[in-house]
């Protein structure tokens, strides 16, 4: 009798475990960046938080370094529910809508505080655009400021002419046109090979990317121009989101808030660390000349004016809200 009761109890317990396992929702989250990247590290913590806060109701698997989808493919994959959730670099999708290009415009922001204020001014319209495409914004994290990497001395914009320039977005391709460099489309997962084979010899990106891809092995100069701070955002397919249990949705939103706060703090904290690591590995961290900065700011003014023309009333509304917040 005791053996029968024990067997029955064990069977019920196993059935309960099996039912619990079957009820857990499993999502895939593709990212374009390696495991060492600050955004990917934040994603891993985000996934752990979702699991813990939902008591295992929602489990997210991170697919880093473009292993599931290439970076430019992730937005469409989430929109089509091929991946339920994903991380994208907003200005990769500038051709979809001007709103996505905004934080890639040179010298619109100058530091993490202004980058955050721009995000707050942009956030409502950004979520509206994503909703119209069947997606929802969960959180964003800004990159460290973008600097200029080049394998030659660059004292003015004229020195950038004919450089083989890595363009990873429509915005960076437009910069190449304005400075008369030669744009070559290269995503981060392809960057090391492109440098090693001489396909490119210059670009603008963060110290983070420089460290992740060991740029110092191929390019020796980093000009700390602090041109802009693009944002990565984590987006979710609306249909998949709406199908979650209330518990899982609440966990996802709470984990998103935590990831946003943690990510911005981590990016700010590691900005100087990245530059120190580049210097320790032989890269020349250089202060840009006044002439170079003046001329690059003129490039920025041109691009902001072009953006306002494309973005229309929505764009003016964001810029006005941003400028008002900067005065507070």
C-alpha cells in the first residue's frame, strides 16, 4: 500500500513538473553583437530577470553575434514573428522612417544626459511607429559616444576624402558622401575581416565596438570627436506579447525597466574604460583639431536640416520637445 501511494505521489509530482514545463513560453532573441559587448551582457541579465520575475513562465534565449539573423534582418524577423523579440540598432532602419535615424545625426546630442533627453522626446512617436508595424518598444540603451577611427592623420574633413569608410547604416553612408569618403556597407560581425583584408580603413563607431572587434590590430588612430550616441532598442512582436499570460507580461515590462536603467548606467560607466583598453593595446587616442571639429559640426548641421525636411511635423515636434528639455 505504501509503495502504491509513493508511486502515485511521484507520478503526480512528475506530471506537475511536466505540465509546468509545457506551460512555459519560450522566445528567441537575436542580436547583432558579440557576447563581450555591453548590450549583449545587458540582454543576458534581462533574460535572467524575465525568467525569475515570471517564475519560469517566460524564458528567453539570446542569440548573439548575428548567429540567428544578421543585424539588418532582425527588425523584419520580429515583425514577422520569426523571432518573438529582438535587439536592433535604430539608425540601421533610417530608410524605413526618419524617426529611426534621429539619434544617429551628428552632434544633435553631446553626452549621456542629452542622449537620454532626446530618447524621452522621441519615445512616444517611436513606439507609435513600431505599433503600426505590429511591434512594441520595450527598452533602449545608448552606445558610448562615436569616435573616428582612421589609419592616417586626420586634421580636417579634407583628410577624409577617399578613405575606405565603413557604413553600417544610411546615416553613416550619408556622412561618407558629405566628407567624400568611399562608403562600404559592413556590419559589426563582419568588421574584423573587413579591416584585415583592407576593405575598409576608417569609420565612426564607439570605443565599445573598437574593443570588441580589436580594431587596434589594424587601425592605429582614434579621434575622440564624440559625434553622436546611437541607441539599441529591444522590440517585441505585438501578437506574441498579447498572447503572454498577465504574469509573463508584467515580468517582461518590469525586466525591461531594469534593463534600461542598468544598460544606460553600464554604457556610461564603461565609456572611458574602453578607450583605456584601446590605448593599452597600442591605439593612439587623439584629441581632434578645432578645424576638424568645426567642419564635422557643419556636416551635422547639414544632416539635421535634411532630417527635419524628411521628418516633417513629427520631426519638428520631437526636436522642439528635446530643445525645451535641454533648457530645464
